[in-house]
C-alpha cells in the first residue's frame, strides 16, 4: 500500500478445531506476539446441549495482518475467511486540512488576546478562542480514532468444535426411553385431536343416515 494511502482493514475467519478453547488461546498468543491486542474474548465449554466454542476480536498491526492470519489458519480447518479494505484517504486528508486551519486560527486568537488593549476586545477574542479550541479538540480526537483504525486492523476469529451434538439423537438408554415416551404421547395426542375434529362430522352423518332410514320405512309402509 502506498505511504499516502490510508485503509481500514477488517476481517473475519471461522475455523473448526478439535479443541476450540485451546485454539482460541493459541490465536490470542499469536496476536500478542505480532504486537496486537485482544479487545473481546469469549469461551464456551462443551455441555449436554452445545459444543465447545471460542471467539476473539483482535486488533493487529496492519503490516502484520497477513502473516498473523496465515498462522491462525494452521490452528484448524478454515470454513470461511473474509477481508474488507475501506479506503479512508480522503477523509484522513480532510481532517488534516481542517485541523491545520483551526490550529492557525487558534494561534492568531491567542496572539490577539496577548495584544488586546481593552476588555471588550479581550472578551471577544477569548470567546472565539474557546469555540475554535473546542472544534480543534474534536477534530483531533476524530483523527486519532481514525489513525487507530488504520494502524490496527480488526479481525474477528471464531473457533467451533468439529464434532456436533444432534439434539434429536438420544445420548444414552434413559434418554432413548424418554424420547420414545414423548413420541408415543405425541402420537396418541394427535389421534385424540383427530377424533375430536371428526366428531361433529360424524354426528351430521348419523343424522343424515337416520333421516334416510326413516324415509325408506315410510315408503315401505305406504306401499303395504
């Protein structure tokens, strides 16, 4: 990257590892060795419902990002990797120009205050200086933040276990018994609901059949 070009680089990598927590700790060591730091870090051990995982948000010197990512890739199997580069050269240059202009204005106001010959001029110059100084401090803060984003790339690293837990598969005999009971009760419940839904129609059919039977008997009697 040319010296006058400013970029903010962000990346994300997802890795499947045999031991996600150990891999996350190794990744953290790799980042600090490269001169970076870890801003956020979470570890989730394996339990009956979820597999182990770990996640890190790392800030890495921009010129060490590629080498660091290559080292982290060796901690497991990479399932996804993305890197985004945002060119902020114009924004950085604009802040530089505005800061220079405000600094020159602040310097002139300080000179006017030092040479003020009456109270009214002094009060007016101090008021203007206070406003210009506030704007200058804000711009300097924005530039410092932007410089930090440029100097240290942000990389999110997610580690997951290579083995998954299928919640639909019982892990032992008792779980299988419980699962079978729930399935049977669900089936019975579904059957009961089906019968309940059919009852009104069954009553209608019975009433129709009774009416037809009555008509048939009346016709037979009239013929006899």
